[in-house]
């Protein structure tokens, strides 16, 4: 139960058809909305902006997928006085295409986050349902990268993928399918 699963998910397959990616992005938004993923993301953001007033904050999500977290953050920010500049990066061009269509208020870039060239560190960095795609060594590199590229802080909203969880979660059809290596 302690060992993380390193099996690849369907989204890790670069040949996945756009229609499947689009369906998966919609399912992830539904899951994040109904099971609290967006609430956890907003909570992480609120902690990092506590006490801020003044200039807009730049928020960057790495591995942004379909942009649903950025949209949830934007909707929340409209109920506050906090001004945000939202950005998303994803290595998958189909995910970015979907995000630009579904939530054009953010700016997006197709890139491996590790190769992203920022003019200056962003205020807040985060990732959601992204880290579980990586090995332990890659996670250490990601944490270092995030630390080096933000001013106020970063947070991660993710799950701990273990084989028994994948089996038990089968009642959520096609949500997090795992592909055998």
C-alpha cells in the first residue's frame, strides 16, 4: 500500500486521439467539481495570497490539461478584490487546444514545464493531478523547479496512485484509466 504506481495513464500516450482527450478533460472537470479538487486548489491559492493587496498576481499551473482549475480560480477571484493573471502550460498540444476553447481568459503555452523560459518568476505556481505521472526523482526535480520559479510560493494538489486505489476506483468509468506498460 505504500508504493506508488508508476503505470502509465491514457493521457501519457502521445497518440491518444483528440476526441478522447476532450472527453477526459471534461471528466476531470466533473471529478474536480464534485469531489473537491477545485476546492483544494482554491484553498492552496488562498493561503498564498493571504494579506495581498495591490497589483495583480501571476498564477501559473504546470500540467494544466484542459484549464479547468484556472477557470475555477478565475470564478472564485471574481468574488474577491484579488486580481489575477492566469497562465497554463502543458506538454500536450491537444490539451492546450481544449483549454483555449473552454477557458480563453487564461494564457497558455504548449511546452514541457522544465523548458519553459519565464522572464521573471511568477507569483504563484501550482500543479494539480500532475505529479503522479512522474517517478520520485522527477518529482524532486519538479519541486526544485517550482521553488526556483515562484515569488510567493507554490502548492500541489494531487493523488497517491496505488494499485489497490486504481482497482477500487473502477466504479468511475474511464476517469483515470491505466495502461499497462
